[in-house]
């Protein structure tokens, strides 16, 4: 195992002495400001788009974005295989310059706890003051006209975020859609925005996107890591940039169905690592704490936390538009996994998000026109030793358990994280949506035959 220390210096002129806690750690220096005093690694891209819309984030929101980008750098460039004792848990120290170091230092333990929950790693974070010539990282006009958006909505190109955007627009809301893109799946963001524009007006002015990431030249001497458990930290931070630019308390929508949000392990061997914890209720609550403490007036909202994906679809406020455009959205956990077979990016049809998607579309509309690499799960027997059977079998097992003992949902919803921020009524609703979600997927997979090789 190797501990890593990442020291952020806004630019090479930052000569502030930084003493790392572990002198034996692998030290990486990361710069964020180029010669034109513009943030790079994708953050300047987002700030430029916001300023084009008369939106100027607070300095704390910018510091939050720099922190989040650094987290992404660590998460994607430090290998779990080579740099952890158990092939998973890494030890990472971050040293971040900020505009209000006292405020940030008071929140260091909260951030460390939040990141530990999200990624499973041990994080330690120290904050210091920015260098004197970097008190402000953007140019704000003396008189702000102000943007007219009334809310912020995460927009991934997935089916849930598509429904979220449709519902807001159909209700007459005026949201700005915030996207982060990195892989082949994010082409769908552009396509989804364009289709929305055909019905609800040009999405160009209300859609901002950034590609925040680091290659081997940005962080030399490090490897790579594909698990990307920390990705929602940058999603939320980019949305917070937009929210901090608006007046008043801004609703920040995170559209995600309750089954995925809860992230309950489907069988004992999964140990809570079914997918990710990107929108788990505990994680969302900690993010709200952080926003409040930093003075960023945004209210995190997931209107679909008590709905299955099928219920999201069947209750969408523009049914005809949704049905016509479902196929342009992406749900697959790894859209490029078929490349070794010579297949283009697309849905595998058997990962957890694909199974939930298939079940939900059928539950809502009776059929699913999405192209999957396995078009019909019941057309042939699945090999128990192949990846295509793993998640199907896990859902079958959970579906059987729930049908025999519905009350176990009340216990299982606590498996992946505390729900102590929520009332007994809310916890009961989480248990109910988990139970209905499993039943929804069970209707898809219960008749699939899996045979031993």
C-alpha cells in the first residue's frame, strides 16, 4: 500500500510552504490556473459558460469545484490494485488553497466523512489560504444583471435525468441543466438536449457542460483507476457553481429513482457495493450540510426518491414525448464494454442499471425499443459463470426473498448507509420503494433461466 499526497497550487507562482503529514507518501503537485489566470482541467470551461449567461459563482463555490476536481484526479489516477492493501481502500491526503481557510477547516471532517462514504477510501484534507494575487478567480462586473433561471438540474444523458428535465420544463420551470462528460455515453447529453429543444425551445442557453479530468501528463507517476466511485462529487460541485450564481435559495434537482439511490446490496457477497452511492440519502444529507456551512444557498432535491424508475416513467408529465425519445438516453454502467466484440457503444442489457431500465420501461409502457446486446433475456439460457448472468441472478434472489418476506425491506434499506437524517415515515417510504423496485425488476427476470456451466 502507498499513501498519496496531492498538493494543489493554483499556479507555479504559489510558493507557500506545504508540509505533508506523511513524508513517505507519494507527493503529486497539481496546478489549476493557466497563464491567462483561467482555471483549467475543465473548470474554466464551466466558468466561461456560466459567465456567458451572466452567472458568477461565489469564491467558496469555486473552491468547492477545485476540491471536487482534485478528488476526481485522485479517484481516477490512483490505482486501487497497486496502491491499497486490500485492492480497494486507498489512503489519500489533499492540500487545497481556498479563499476562506477557517471556514473550510471547520468542515474538513465533514468532507472527509462524506468522501469516505462515497468512495470507501481514507481521506485527510487540509486547507490553507490562497496566494495573495489569487483572492478572486473570476472577473465579476461591478453591476450584475443576473440570470433568470429559477433552478439547477443535473443532466447526465440518462433516462432519470431526462425525465427530471421534462417534468421541470413541462411545469413551466426555468432550470439550467448542468452536465459533466467524460466517456462515450455523454454524447447522449447533446442529443437529449437537442430533442428537448424541439419541444421546449432551444436548450443552448440553458445547458452547460464541462469535461473535468486528468491524464497521465497532468499527474505524472500515477497509474489509472476505472471504478470512479467519486464521480458524483464533481457532478454536485459543478451544479453548486451554477446554484451559487443565482439569487435566493436555489432548488438543485438530482433526478434519480429510489431503487438506485438506496443502493441496497442484492446478495451478501456484494457488501453494499452494488453500484455506487452517488445519490444515497446519507450522502445527499452530508452535501446539504456542506452547502449550508459554505454559505451556498442551494437546496438539494430528489423529487423521485420515493418512486421506482417505472413510476417515474409512467408519471412523467409529457408521456408522448418521453415514449418517443426513450431510446436516445443512456443507462448502461459501461457503454463501451462490448468493444472487444467489435460492438459500438450501447446498452449491454444485463448490468444492474440496464436491468432496472428494461424493467421500468416495460412496466410503464409495455415494451422497450432500446437496443441491447442481449435483446431477449429469456430467448436462451444464461451461463451462471458469465457476467451476463450475475446481476440477473442477484435480482432473482432478492425478488424471491422479498416475495416470501416483504418485511425484510425495512431492514435492508439500512444496509448501505445510515438513514438517521430522516423521519420514521420517510424511512418507511424508502423501504416501500425498495420493495416495489425489486418487484418491478423481478417481473422482468424471474422467468430467465440460468444454468451452471
